[in-house]
C-alpha cells in the first residue's frame, strides 16, 4: 500500500504562483510514475503532469510553460510549481502514484483545492 498526502493548495490571484507537494509513504519502493491530476466542478479529472522515477516528464498542453513537475526520490515527494496561474486552473488537484509493471497499482491522494481568483 502507498499513502499520498498533498499540501500547498490555496487561494491565489491570477498571474500568481503556488507550489504543491505530495509526500508518499508505505511501499514506496514499488512506485515508478508520480503525477498530478485535477478536477474542476462539473468536469472530469484530467492529467496535469507526470514524472517517472528516472525524471521523464509529461505535461498537459494547457499547462506547458507555466507548470513544472519535479521529484525528490530521497524524500519520496513530488512537487508541482505552478506559475502564471489562470482562473481556468481552479480545481481540486490530486496526487497520483503508479507502480511499475508487471503488477500495476494506482494510488490517489485526497486532493488539495487550488482557487485562482481576484
């Protein structure tokens, strides 16, 4: 089992920045990819960014150039630096962890609210 705990959400004005953190605990040796997803009211959960244990990253087109995902494998923590925030970024942000093949398990954090508003 893997437990994920997010932190760093809050209220920020348009153009501002926030940094989300997600700390993993439990059977963390099994984790390969970690990432962030978000869900806005009335919308489906969508990918924001992912990063593998080796550091390969993937971003949604809507956040490229504004958000940066990083990972500290010693601290078992993944970060999401969000800059130039827009009202459209308002959502609950969920941390995600996926184990490596062949036994693939997916874990989710409870989420942290990010609100971009003036």
